[in-house]
C-alpha cells in the first residue's frame, strides 16, 4: 500500500467541507483533564461533537432502521473518498478526537468483524506510519457494527503508545531470534496483550491465535475486543484489549447517576471521551478506574487467557 500525502489530503478536505472544518477547529479549544491512576496516565476529553458516537444506538433494530452512514452511497457529498488497500476507502472523520482522524470503511456493506480482515488491519497499520490504527468490535464501541471499518489518528496522542514501551513487562511468548514477542503489562488498570514483531506473517498468525482463544459470547460473531496498532522502527506493535461489558453500568443509570462514558479503543488507550460537560466536570479518577474494571476481564480471567497463550 502506498501512503498518500495525508496532510495534503486532510487540508484539501477541510477547505471543501465547512462541517468538518468547524469540528477540527473546535478541537483546538477542546478541554482536557489529566489524572494519574495507579501510575497510569488517563485523560478526559470534553468533546460534544462525539455525542452521536458515545450514545449511538447499536442494537440490531436501531441499526437496521437507519441508513448506513459508512456506505459509499450515503456519504456526504462533501466527503472526499480515497481508495485504500484491498477494498477500502480512506475518509477524513468529520467528528474528530485526534488532530487528524481518518475512518477506513470497507467499500462493501459487510459486518464489523476481524475474521478474514486481520491482514487488512496489519497492512493498514504499516502503510499509515505515523498513525495509530484501531478497530472497535461490534459490541465494543463501533457505532456502525454493521459496516466493517478501521480508524486512525496521529501518533503521540494516546498515553498507551509510550506506556507499552516503558512499563514493566511480563513476557508471554519470549522473543525469538527475530525479536517477535508477546507480552502483557502487569497492573495496567485494563489488561492487554502486546504483540511486537517485524514480520507480517508472524503478527497475523499470533493475532488470529489470540482471537481464537478468547471466549465469544453466545449469539455474537467474535470475542469482544478493542485493537490498536502502529508501525515504527520497522516493527509492528499491536495492543489487544479483551473486553467483557459493552458499556459500564452507569451509562444506563437514570438522572444524576448517569455517566456518558462508552469505552472503545481510544478510551482504553488512555483518553476518555465525554460529550457532556456535567460529566466532564464531575468525573473522578475513581470513576475511570471503575469504568475500566467493568468493561474488561477480571485478573483471574486474564490469567486464564495468558496461561492458554503460554502453551
Ligand atoms: Zn454500510
């Protein structure tokens, strides 16, 4: 995959699309709170334009009744479409979290799943050097669970990127002679698996093995997970977060008990998005820790998964 001039592409798109331009300009003034919880950096971004994603109704009926906003026929007329990889488009996301934020939908209306598409993810990660590419499972934050898509945002924005390199590791698969390895980060508030490799085939095989070992809930098509990846110094780093709940309990609470946090890849990577000012102002580090705990496996369950991977 050839990397187009992404900065030029984004600039052309913003010049031609007032809605996107306004939302990217609003991002310059976005308010952020920073916390350190158990040695992890967590940020909270107050981003009103993300209400459509945070509060998206993703049950089968709601999804079935709305026109799919990622299908080429339904994209806004102003949205520029750049062909990408094997059957995808590269689009500027008009409701950004990152200073440059792309969405990469499949051309065909096909369900959100990694099955058969892990190599697409890995190749996109390599081609978008300088960006973190991410995938939200259909029950783990994707607001279009019915249409396969990845997203990408600038490197240097997510605390995860630095933390996976500097925190103490626990090795699951020791590095081979090529440096291919799988590890986890003990005490990271939300359990994850980190693949580090210079080899595309090794990365794909191990990603598929992890997915095959994770439990798939009854009636669902794949294990619940969020996946982020980037490519630098001729190596992939893939971070997979196994998931349990789609949304924390307080998302569904009524009145003042409600917190509109709907964690997906970006939140698990350390930047929580909240579209409501009242939540932005009152959320405590304790709330963030509880939210992470509720949507990720318990230490015992994670230990079981790690043991399987060690075999
Ligand atoms: Zn679609």
